[in-house]
C-alpha cells in the first residue's frame, strides 16, 4: 500500500509559519546547549569556565522562552506544552547548579551537563510532530 504524503503546498500557511517560528526557538535551544557543552574538556584542552558556559545556556533558554508564543498552535499544543515545561525545568536545574557547588571531576561534570540538557529532548518530539503534519 502506498503512503501518500501531504504536499508542502497543501499545508496550512499558518502552520508553516508556526514551524518557522519553532525553528527559531529550536535554534536558541541548540545554541544554549552548545554553550553548555563547551564546558566539557576536549582532548588535552580544558573547556570554557562552567560559569561562562552556564550563562550562555541560560541565555539560550531565555531566548527560546521568549520565542515560544510564536509557534503555539492547536495542532501542536501538547508538544508545545511539553517544550514550555522543559525550558522551565532546565532553567530550574541551571539555577540550582549556579547557586550550588561546582561538579568535581570529569565524570561528575558530564553527568551534570547531561542532566541540564535532558528535559530539552521535548523539542525533538515537537520537531517530529511538525514533520508528521507535513511541514
């Protein structure tokens, strides 16, 4: 049985615009994650200072949060809600790290970085939803 895909031309223009706005939100999230990942040592070099990496991460989350309303649509409400919650949770975890003690050693640092980014997996589900909707 052949699967018929919705052509991009038949996608609601408002949904297409929402997907463009989602792309801007996702770019801010990914930029924040890249900033945070820069704290991890690579090869023989050390990473950027954790405070600097954390500030970049929080800035990316702030930009993402500011852009969320632009892609809120009925077709993606459930994943939008999950993404909004994931931003708040990552912000909460980042604040806890900022106010607490720094991780000791590589293993602990990698675990902490992963824990900060983990809630943001919700954005992958949102991207999948947009793709299933044909945009």
